[in-house]
C-alpha cells in the first residue's frame, strides 16, 4: 500500500513541482518590486534636492561630516537636534546592509557603508564631548542657589544628558539624584572636595558594541556551490545538529567566552560566498532523482536571482577545535545583548571658571579639550579607594524580563566585561538598578538574547484579503503582528495580561524595521545563527524547514497554521504543524485542525491528533503522498481557498515569508 502511494507520488512529482513553480514566481516579482522601489526612492531623493545627504554617496556623506566638524556651535540642544539627523543616516546605512540582496551590493560598498557608520558614530560622540566641555567652562553661570553646584538634565527621544559640577566642594556632600531622569550617584569623600564633574550620558542607542553586533541579523551564510550542494544534500539532511551544545545549566551564571569569529565575519557585510536562500533551495536536488530529473527540477526552482533570506537557515558546523578556557568576566555577545542603550558615566576635570573683576570677565584658557578625572588616582594603585555607587532609572520603553546583567565596556579588548561591578540591587517595581563600580565606566544593561525562546506556541492565520495575523507566545509575553500588503505592524505585546510598549505598536513598517524595534525594546523573538546552541533544541533540517516557510507563505491567504507538539517528536529531518482552511474572521476551532508532516520533498496528512498518546507517521485514511504542501492541502480544500491562494498579492506573500524566516517558528517552538 505505502509503496504504491510512493510510486504514485514519484510519477506526478514533476507536474506538481511545475505547478508550484508558477506560484513561486511571486517571490521573483516581490524581489523585483523591492529593487525598483529602492531605485525609485534614490531618484526621488535626488530630484527633491533634500538637504539631508544620501549616506550611500561617499562625497555627500563626507561633505556632511566635514561641515559639521567645522561648525563651532557647541550648544547641547543643537547637538541633540543634529544628532537625530545623524542617527537617521546611520539607520539608513544599517538597514541597507541588512536588506540589500547580496547580488545588489558590492564588497566595496559594504566596506564604505561600514566606515561611514563608524565615522558618523564617532563624530556624534565627539560633538557631545564638545558640548560637555562648553558647559563645564561656563558652569559657574548656572550655579544652583540652594546647593552651590551646577546640575542639569537635557533630554530628547534619543539621549538623556545629565551633568553635575562640583563647584562648592562641600566635604559633607554624599550623593545626588537628577530629578528629571532619576539617575543618581554617591561620591567618595576624596571626590566631594575635588574639582570634578559627573556626567551620565544615556544614549538610547548603542554605538559602543562592535559593529557586527549592531548588524547581527545580516546573513553570514557560507555554502557550497550548486553541484557540491546537490551531491551532499542527503548527508546534510541526515547529519544531526550538534547535540553537545546545550543551554547553560545555571541561568544565574550567564557569562561565557564569546565564540571565536573571524574579523571579517564580525561585520555586517556580506561575504562573496554568501548566497540567497532561494539559491540554496533551487540547488538542492532530490537525491533520488536521475540526472535528467534533477536538471528539470533545477529549471523549475531556478529563482537564483532572489535574496529573500533575513536569517540564515543553513549554517556551517561550529568549529570542533579546542577552544581556550573562557574568561568568565567577558560577556558572550551571542548569548547576552545590550538592551536599553548605553550609559556613559564619566568623571571629568572642571576647567577654570570665569572670574568677574570689575567690568572684566577673565578666564584661563586651556586648549586641552575635555579631560577625564582619574579615579582611582593612577599614582596610588596599591591604595584602597571606595567604589562609586550608581543608580539608574530604566526606560519605560524597554522590557526587562529578568534582572539585567550589568557590564562595563573595555575599549582595549573591544568587549563588555562584568568584573569591577558589585552590590547590584534591582528594583522591579521602581524600574531602577543600583550598583557599585571601582572606577567610572561606560556601562550597559544586558539581557539574555534567548529569554523568550523557545516559544510556547505560535499561530499564523489569514484575517482578510492579503491580510494575516502572526501570534507568537513566549514564557513572558504574547506578541501579535499584523500583515497587510507589503508591510507589517506590531498590534500588541501583552505581559502579565497588560499591554506594553505602546510607543511601537500600531505603526505600519517593514518586517526588517519591526525586527529591529522589537529587539531594541527587549522583546527578541528572532533567533541568531548560533541560538540553538544556547537552548535545548535541535535544528530542523534546512531543506524541510525553509521549504515549509516558503509554502506556508504562499498558502497563508486561505489557510491557518499553528504549532504542533509533535514537531519535537518528528526528528530533525521533518517538520510537523497544524493546518486548517480559514476563510472566515473567527478563530479556528480545535476540531478543525489537521496535522501534516513535511520533509522538504514529501508531504503527508497524519492520522494522529494533538491529543493522541504517541507520535506516529501513519497517514490519514484516504489520503496520499504529495511532493508539496500545496498539493497536499488541495486534496482537502475548497475551490474558494485555492482561488485565494492563486490570487494572493506577491508583496503580502513576501512579508509573511520574511516573518517566518525571522522567527524560525518550526525550530524554536
């Protein structure tokens, strides 16, 4: 019986793949639309004579930076205004590096954009230092009548700038809290009587971490060429993922050595060997086909001009070479990531102040720039010096699902470290954290990148013509993402039955932008290329997982998909999920779900249900094997549903596909 069904499936395989190919052309149409859209936007910018430079044009961005360097206006508010423009330019370059197809961007352009990003970041921080120096030189003009010191809080949506200047040098001074920001500090007595200023510059962005981390979503996918892939595809599918890499046994010990990674891979650029996921799909031939059949299949699935991958699904095996013993104080940036921006906490020298003598204003001029105040003093390394206590009020626009890891930036090592930070107290209700550190550092609050993984559940369902809803349920939150046309929208994030992050909900943006704003807000449901090694999960076979996402996207206009508990039991070579025809707005009833199994080359409807006692691959009575999920569902679907699938917008399909690739629901749930 099974042999007869398998033979029948082989006989019609070519015809089914050809029929699926007509639907797959929508991915080509979406890619061409995006190429045309980018070209049109670039032309429109040129015609508009916009005062903002095109960050991709080296001459324009260099002119912009040169003019700002020459601008001697050091007013902090003007710097903040200009800073927003700079941040927009950086964001454009970062999104371009993340989104541009590998065949649409050259290695030279990648290097140019990376260098421009770093120069803009450095220039912006230089301007904040210049504005700080200007404030310090005139601090006595803003002396507070009650305390005799100078203090100020200046903030916008991107930066909170806090400055305190010790003018009175009161020996009994102990601590200060910036009322408008709720950040505070305690000073040792030696600093209380010194000409010192304390600056807490909270940038709600991260321009400190390595650039590869800031652009970590870029695919770093090294694969074999088409012929090698075809020959080795069976081996790749059959070999299990690394089982030895498990999640840390003790979640309270989060710090690990950062995995070694070549310098060129620690950038957000694409390597020449990077190819699109569609190229991988088209090059993986059925290992049971003859050469002629493989050639025909290659023609059917030839969509090599696409570059639709947002996250890599096919990874090289992790190096098995023996690694050096990890330094427990170095933060593993594959596992823990900064959330909520960066806090530059500095002790600064107070420059000579203006003195009024009769009708004259006199000041000693020093051309030394902004000077750090050394603490503890370099001349007394052996002496014991009291630590500095810092209190930070956490942003309401960021979710911390556990006590954050506090780390300090080590410029020489280009790494975040946890040593020299102690006595950490986290107040959940007040959203504040207090800690002590041996010197003044740039610090960040880090959160486990996988705290919301694996997902407890997920569901993708159509809600109208070219509209859908993706629901991802984690241990801490329920995230709902709406899709409409070529955009998506975060409709809600619910934590403990309360809606949160209202500042990013209700806005129609691209899938790439949505991913970035969610990660920035601390709600990461987007696995990285090494994420499975930090969780008790085994990777699904790339051919099964990725082809499933492709077909799910093509079918979402008329079918709902959801998590099945049997997906874990099915092994790595195949995926199991629930499907139901869904043409109405209401939720899917439990009785309407059916289970389907897919291995990338064969789909079948399962006899078991979610409530069955054990997993079984036995097929539903009266059903057959098919080469695609599409044809498998056609056997049990209405003509209306299939018509909706065939007429669905290519832009809608593309957005659903991007979201599925980004969330990896078939592996991380």
